[in-house]
C-alpha cells in the first residue's frame, strides 16, 4: 500500500469509526510500553483524499456521541 495511504491517530473513537467504514488496521503501537494502560497509536490504510471527508463524517456521527457518553458515564 502506498505510504500516502498510511494514517496514524491516537483517537480510539476515530480509529473505531474508520474500521467500521471498512479501512484496514495495519498496526497498533503502545506509546508508553512500560505502562499497562498506555495510550496507543493506530495505523490505518486511509486514502489522503478521503481523510478530511471522513473526519467530518466522524464528528457528525452517532459513533462519536456514543463514545462521549461512555466517557461521561465512566465518571459517574
């Protein structure tokens, strides 16, 4: 796959959205390997020309609303 299609994000909800849209996950990298609950970076095959459109679709999606509700409920 061309390097221009490699997309990296640390946003779990966005990575999940892109997977639901059918984009392949290539690699997951722990950002702090010494911590058990380390943040992760997700690498997906997403064409650059689609990226902005997909991000806009994501911020307007129910998936993001659902994810934010989960985060809110964890604080209760």
